[in-house]
C-alpha cells in the first residue's frame, strides 16, 4: 500500500504538482517542494506539501520517485503537472471548494506579480 493511500482515496484521481520554491518568512533560503492533491474516502479535497531538503534536482528526484511508487502500487488515475497554473486549474475543476478556489487565486496573483 502506498503512503498516499493514508490520506487519498486510492480509487480517486491523484494530482501531483510541479517542483516549485518559496522563501519562508525570516529566511533568505529557497525552499523547494511539490504538492500532491486528491480526495479522501468521503470525497473531501486534501493537498499535501512535500518538502525535501536540498536543491531543485534532489526535489525533482523525490517527485519522480513518488510518482513511480504511486504508479507501481496499483492502477490509478494520476495527473502530473509541470505548470502551477495548470495544476491549480485542474484542482479547482476537479474538487471545487473554497480551498481550491483560494489556491487558484493565489497562483494567479503570484504569476501577475512576477510578470
């Protein structure tokens, strides 16, 4: 059984976001991570942030290993995204709720700030 089965219903889609970074308050260090989302057995949306110490390459390897483990564990619908806006749009369309709407709004706001 995959560790993702503890939070996410194995019969539901699983969405894995791209490797991205942020800078935590009070720090000047980039923190690399990716997100995983799905719903539990009650149909409620959940998102988990997977942070791995190290550089971007190490987090990319961790994301690839996670995807491999999930895909080998059992047949499952998995969506892997290379773009945060595409990911947030999928989450909002698949699991419409306040959390996914807020996430999409935050991603759009962040994108606009960096253009």
